[in-house]
C-alpha cells in the first residue's frame, strides 16, 4: 500500500492515487483523493486501508464504465456517490433493514404502492409521526438476516427511487429512464452486498450467492450524460437530434442539399446518438460534444464494414489494438460542423428556441496541423512513365480515349479531376482568337432542366477560364470537342456515369491509381491531384503568382482578387505556354492522341495568332 500524502499547506494527510488515463473519463478527474482527517502520520497509515479498498472498488467499476454498458456505469456512479457523500456500509446496512421492515409491515397491512422516500433517511425520520413508520423502525432489528436479503432482492426498482435520484443529482445526470433503472438496481445490489457482509461478520450462516442484477440496455448507446440543460434552464426544444437533422435535411428552399453532405451529416448524427441516445436538443451539453470529438479521434478511418458496424467503443479498441489509422482531424471537424449546422438550423427556423441551446457551438474544432495539400508533384521520371504509351483499360464502360484525354488535360490545365469529368462541349470557347476552357457552374438553362445532371465547383475561385495549351491543340483536342458537339452529347466525356452523390469521376480516380501502381509509382502522396502540384511547381519563378492562381483556381485571400473575374486571355495564354515538362516525348504523345481518337495526322485548324511551340 502506498504511503499517505501530506498536504504541504495544511499538514493533513490524504489517501491519493493518480487515476489511470484510460479510466479518467469514468472518474471525471485526474486523481482520486480522500482526506484521512489527521496530521499524525501513524494515525494516517492506520486509516489507509478503508479508502484503499474503496478506491479498488471504484477502479473495478470504472473499468466496466469505460468498456461501455449502462449497468457498469450505474455501478460506478453509485459507488462514487457512496464514497463522496460519506455513506458506506452502515448506511447501506440500516437502509436495507428499514426497507425490509417497512415492506413487511406494508404487506401485513395490505398497503400497496411505492415505498415512501423517507425510509432511506432513518437518521432524520426516526421520529416521524407516521404510526406505520414508527412501528416499522421499532421492529426492524428483529427481522432475520435471510429475510432481509430475500426481501431486498425481490423489491422493484421503484423501491429505490430516493437513492437513485440522489445519485443522479450528485453526478448531475439526465434523468433518463434506463439509466435511472440501472442506478436503482445498482443501489439494490449494494444493499444486498452489505447484508451479506454483515452476515459474514456475524458468522450467522454461510452467505448465499447474490443474484445478478438485470442487464439494462439502451438502444444506440448511453442516454444519460452530464448535467441536464433542461434542469438548468428549463429548455424543452421538442426535437431530438435525429429529428433536427431530418428538418435540416428536408429544408430545400433555395438549393437542395448535396447528397454527399447529407450522408456525411447523417453519419455524424448517428454516431452522436450511438454515444448519448436520441436526446432532446436542449439536453445536448458542451461536455457531450467535447467527449464526442475525443471519441471520433479514436475511431478507425477506412476499414472493413464489419468493424464499422460495431459499437463505437469496440471500434476504438480495435483501432488501438491493431494500430489502424484513425479519423483525420478534418473529418472530425466535419462531424462537429454537422452538429452545429443542425442545431443552428433549428434555432434559425424555430422562433421559440433560445439561442443558448446550441451547445455544439461551444466545442472547439480539432487543430489541423497544416491546411496545405500534402500530395506531391510528379517528377520528370514519373511524367515520362505516365505518358509513355498512355493506355488505361476499364471493363466497366469507360473508353481508353476518355481516360487518355482526361490524363492529358490535367498537366496542361491544372484542373481537378471532377472539373475535367464534368466539362461540356459548351465549356470550350474562343475569345480574341484564343481557345480556352471555361470551368464554371452550370448555367441557368441547364440547371432548369429536370433530367439534367448538375455540376458545382469547389469554391468561387474555381470559376475560371484556362487557355488551351498548344500541345493539346496539336493532339486534336479541338477536334475531339467538335465531334462531341456535332453528336449532340451533353458531356465531353459521356461514358462517365455519376455515383449516388453525382460525382462522375469516382472510377477514374481508382483506375489512375492502379495505373500508377502498375508503372511502379507507389508513393501514396502521388495521385491524379498531383498534376495540380506539378503545374504550380513548373510555373513557379517563371510566371506571376497571381496569374498561376487564376489558372489553378486558387486565392491568396486579398480583397482585390474579388473584383473583375479572371484576366485578359492573352497574358493567361502566355503563362499557359510557359508550361514545359521534361521527361515525355510530346511528339509521340500527340501522335498517340490523334491515332486513339481516330483523327488524321494533320493538325487542327487554328486561329491565326496561335503559335505552336515545337514539341520537346
């Protein structure tokens, strides 16, 4: 046993233990500390056994608490209440005797209904005027111990309403029905244990084995956590977190919700409900959201569906045991944004909801180390390998020509993969005799079409015009566009089909990743998006940063950039023509492009002022 701790300020000795980090969530503090009530070191050492035993009992229940399960948590709450309110074996013993005696008298007199609260306060209510209570107290000690044990074991949870309520109040817990029952049963069991202990002390007879308390299960997880906002502010929103999410999801005035965003928000809400139950918005507490944030940081990221189907605690345990990559801070922040957006939507749309109910707004986002994209650009060897006999095969219906053109467009435009995949023939235009690609949202007439798939951009800066590089023109890109236009195709790459979120390039990303792997480019930070990094690196130091930002759709945050969309096409084309990658033999790439697209060897008819640079 460790030595008692002496407070340097008061000289009083304490039993003190640092709580294991994995159990601190159960205790709500870092260390367990109990005053021994003495300044005498010898006296302090003699008093260490009792708090040490209590601490070990608390640790055992805390382990059940952390593993999850309402029963284990209820036991822990009861044990903490007994210790922190200086109630112990004697209180449990006398309480059980009074409960038993009152039950016997009530049964004899055919009195039905729940037990009065005051049977649990014998030290206060001994002189109560109720004659039944007086006779109960007077005859309580004459009941046999086995009778006491049997009677307490058979009582319903309602018989323990007063101590269960005290436990909830002590820990400032929400009075959720299932947690209340679990705590009541835990009090009942501790009373039974106190009777058995007394029987063993008296050597009256061999103590029987205690029956196991009923298992209390809450669908979806815990439904009792932290101090109740309803108790503090008497706020009753009238909507659970799930109902609030559904209200947010179904509010489609102005613009429909993105299907992908809806799915992400739905997952966040379901995870929150799995931890705390589908509680009223008024019962959401800052501590809940903070604990939700910490739990998300422990969950595995991309993993098997069988693992994702497990309770959150089990998912976290598997991630820790197997060393799985956990959810990224940005993903966790999205989940916190979901809670905030859902509650703010309700606040905004329901005039009777007070603004202070949004506890989700009080939890800080997880700090992200660096917002910069960590993907690497392709080097010369990578570019040479990628464009040497560029053939990507797909058995699901995407043509080799589509995949070829999408890859060839990327290093000369700086476009994102989805921006390329959602190009329409009308997005390729000519201005001042210069051909360019207009990366833009769908126009009104397209958006108005009932059966037309729509496209959006990542940000307002993504709306931009990109002059078409001479290598692309030589390769026959304008001929390819004209063919699609003459065929009446809606999309430049019509063999791409959208997934359930409307994303057209989800398969292309996987195909290109497999292509890179086949080429021996196995660095996880080199993906299709690396082409955007390649163009920035290629132009760095050779073109103004502002012009490169305009081409790539980036922004430096300066207010002046918001005035006047884009730039004159001529300086933009000059910047585009500065792109000059080493590695590939672009003459061979041009010849392959024209052959794959079924064009002749002759070049496309160009505007007079377009000067083709010779292939490298």
